[in-house]
C-alpha cells in the first residue's frame, strides 16, 4: 500500500505542471522537486533550530530576489509561491510575497490562479489591507463561464473576504444558488454561511433561498445548508419550528440508508474500526522495517486514532510498541512524533510508557530545544510523588536557560500546577523544598507569569490542610525564607514576588520567636523607600505594615511612614497612609479590625447599609432632605436652568452700528459676519444699565456694548 501512495506522490509534480510548455514528467519533476524537494530534505536533515533559521533565511532571500525580478515568469512565480507557503508554514515571515500571490491569482492560467488563490487564503487574514486588491478578481471569476474559476472564487470567499466588500459579491453568489452544477450550489451555500458568521445582518433577506437549499436534490447542498440552520437555531430556536418536518425527513433518510454511498462512511461500526486498525498496525510493523517515512507517518496517525477511540488493551499494547520506532530514531522529526505519541499513551495507561522511560530521560540532553520542550511536557504529565523532585529540578534548569517569554510562562505554569494546584502532602517532600522551589519560580517567572499563580499560592498558605501543626510550620518557614531574602543586598526581585512576600509577612509574622513585629516593619519600610519598587507593590507593603502595627504597639518607623506618605503625590498610597494614620490613633480598634490569622474568615457585608437606618430616620425627622438618585438630580438641575433662562430674557430696541471696537479680539467662524451688526435674533440679557448682552449664533461668545464700546466675552462669564 505504501508503494502505491509513494508512486502517487511522485506523480504529483507532473500533475502540477502538466499544462506548462515542455512540462513533461521528467521536466516537471526536475523543476518542482529539485527546489521544493531539496528544501524539504535539507530542513529534515538539520539537527538544530539555529540551522533551520539560517537555511530558511537563505531561502527567503533567494525567493525575494526571484519574485522581484522583472524576468520572472508566472510559471516560476507559481513555484516560488509553493516554497513561500512552506516557509510560512514553518513560522517564518514571507510578507514580501503577499502582493505577488494576489498578482498570480489575477494574471495566471487556471493552475497558476489556483496556486495564487491558495497562497492568498493561507497568507492573509480577513482584516488584511491587501485583501481589497483581490475583490475585482473574485467578482470577475464569479462571472466567468469556466466552472473551475467560479469554484476557486467561491472557495476563497468562503475562507477569507473583507466584511465591507460583501455587497459587491452578494448578488453574484445568490445567483449561483440556482446554478445547474451541484458543486457550485454547495460552494455558494458555504460562502453565504461565511457571510452569516461575519455579517449576519447582510444576509437576512435571503433566508427563503436557504430554505430552498435545505430541500436541494443534491445531498451535499442540503448538508451545507444544515450548518447555517444549526447556528441560526442556536440563536433563535423558536423562529424555525416550522422546519422540524424537513429535519425529521432528512434524519429518516440518514437512518434509513437512503443517502448515496459517499455519505455512508460515518456509520462504520466501531468494532470493525478496531480490527481494521489492529490489522493495519501489524502490517505497518512488518513493512516499515525499511524505515519509510510515509509508512511511519501513517503509523503515527494510527497510534493517534487508537488512543482517540474507545480503548482496547490489545490495540493499546500494539500502539505502545510502535512508538519505539519513533523515539529511537536519530531523525528529529520522528523523535518529536514519538514523544508526542507518548503523551497519548500516558493519558490512557501511564504504565505503558515505562518501557520508554530511559529514552525519555535521554531526550532531556538533546541539543534541539523543541525535543527538550516536548520531553518536559511529557515529564509534566507523568509527575507523581516519587519523581516530583527530579522532574521539577529539570524544569527549573530549563527555565533558567530559556530566554523566550512564551516558554517561561508555559513552564512556570506547569511547575505551579504540579506544586500549588495539587496537595503538598502528595507532591512536595517537605516544606523547605516546596517554599524554595516556589521562590525560584517567582524569581525566574517574574512579572510575566499568570496572576493566578501567586493568588493560588497565597490561598494555599491561608487555607492550609487538615493538619494545623503542619500548616503553621509551612507558614513559619515561608516567613523566615522571605526575611532572609530581604536581608540580601543589591538583589532585584520581581514585583509580584515582592507582593507575595509583603502579604505573607503581614499575615504570619506573629509566628516568629526571634524577630519582633517592629523589626519586620523596619525591613518593609526599607523596601518601601526603594525607588525600584512600583506603586502597586508599595500599596501591598503599606497594607502589610498596617496589619503589623497593632502587634508592634509603638514604632517610630510607622510614624515616619505616615509622615512620608500622607504627602505623597500618589493618590492610592496617600489613601493607605491616611487610613493607617487614623487607625494608629486607636490601637484597640486596629486589633479588632485586623485580627491575627483571620485571612480566610468570611466577611458579612451588608449591601443595603441597614445599620444606617436609625441615622437616616433621625436626619429626616429633623428636616433633612431625602436622598435623590443621581439621574433625578441631573433632571431637576436641567429643568431649573431652563426656567432661570426663560424669565430673564428681555427685548432690546433695534440698533445699528457701523464700527466695531473690541477690547478682546473677536474670533468669528467662517463665513465671517459683516462688520455692520443688525439686531440679532434670539435671547438677550440685560444685567447692568451700561451692559447689554446679545447672543450670537455664530460663536460661543456674547457681544457686549458698554458706553457705546463693543467687545467680546465668553458666554460663561454671565
């Protein structure tokens, strides 16, 4: 079977280039395979990411020069597009070729146009500005008499198309619903489904045509229309009850086996699937002795399928045995697939991965970072109480070496998941190891880690476990560890780590025997005066000092802190400082408000403020005004302003002036009014015998005459 597939793949280059001049099988294979094939073989033979980047950059430089050359033919451009697609697939930027992909879709023959459309659909997204250049080409192809061109245009419309240009093609696609060819009708329905997803308001008027597509004589068109109705019924189930009969009829056809044979693949019995897979795995194990990449690719998909369907022990054992062919391979790609397959194995039966455990450990020393990363992912999934120390240590070593933010965030999350989201009794050997490991995670992860990690760690410390003595020892060790870290000079800690330290020291410093709360406050104050500490972290530190103040009884450090931050320019820190100042005046009140070790107690919040009912009743009895909502106060204020404005309006006698003198330069909007001012219509105000205000509609100023001198003043003055 693999020979047949290989022969098919060998013939594909000839099919791609069969319409080109001189495009015989040999010439086509030499043209297509010699460049794309050599690129694929070259990348496969590499042993590191750095070598891959170097090779791809050389390839992209060569492609950029080729596509920009005036002598490049459309045939050469098509080959370049295929290689650009492969480079983009590997994650490298090939944006210089986007415009050439659009040109190829516009100018080429059928085969070249197909490659151009394919490249555009893979390169661009729906909001890309270059996509507008493809609209005219799509419109032209939709009007073509060539079925292939119409299919290509409908395909690209159903994949990516700018929302604002939907009206340009919508009438053409509606006409295609009446096309004689079922493939055109089906693609038109899929295109309209895409429009319904991105702009449902623009396709509401063609729901009748959707209903006709549901009753289409072709099963493919009917199946395509079901996608639209599935979404619309989820949004508004009551609006399509009249279609229940049609849906039942379709269901009867499916159950009764009345559909064409092409649609019967999904009713294959699961038992038959298992035996087919078992037979195929046995066959692959026999024929893959010659180590054919194609057979191994099919083998990997079989292994994936085995662990995706209902598990069968015989199939699982066969699949686990097949994985050895991947993980033992010197090829990086095959080793990666083997590690990936092992992740499927351990999800069903972790014991099946034990036969490969030595190979997994060896992969940790592999020079390729992708292999290391996948190995760490596999180790994370098999972590238990026996191997947690070794696995976490390997993760921390890789974490210290990594410079990529994504890798740091991902790995920090995995370590925290192992230590924090699981019980300490099960995974951590002792308190010291747990706290030291989390300190390393906070130090390396820094401020890029997810906020839930420090929050979950603090919740774990606060809630504890069933053993109160063990909980107190864990908290005490955390406090001692953080005080030791704060004593170190010239050491920078991430802001989130400092916030964790401040919370723990504020809550659990009472557990210390040797150091007093006043000494802890002094260390927090020293950190508070550090310029490298952010404003948010300083609020955490002030909150910690506030919690420790009632335990310290009297402290000069607290007085200095209050004096320093009550005049701070930062509003939040000034607020915290004033709260500390007023609470510090009544120590007994502070002790009742900030009790020791009560962070997990639920607070009863009276949202209705019923404790103020007596105060409100007393105020109302003494003549106080009742409370009015904000919107009611605004409405009363506006109505009052309108009333005040209406009663002060008076009529002025007619006047003319031929010269305007201004104490402040008058700024008129265009067009400028004439210098001769006639009596202006509108409200006018007389607020002083020598001062006459006339409202002008041409600016936001009043024009004032006092002692026959005219000048402009802002309207707000009056």
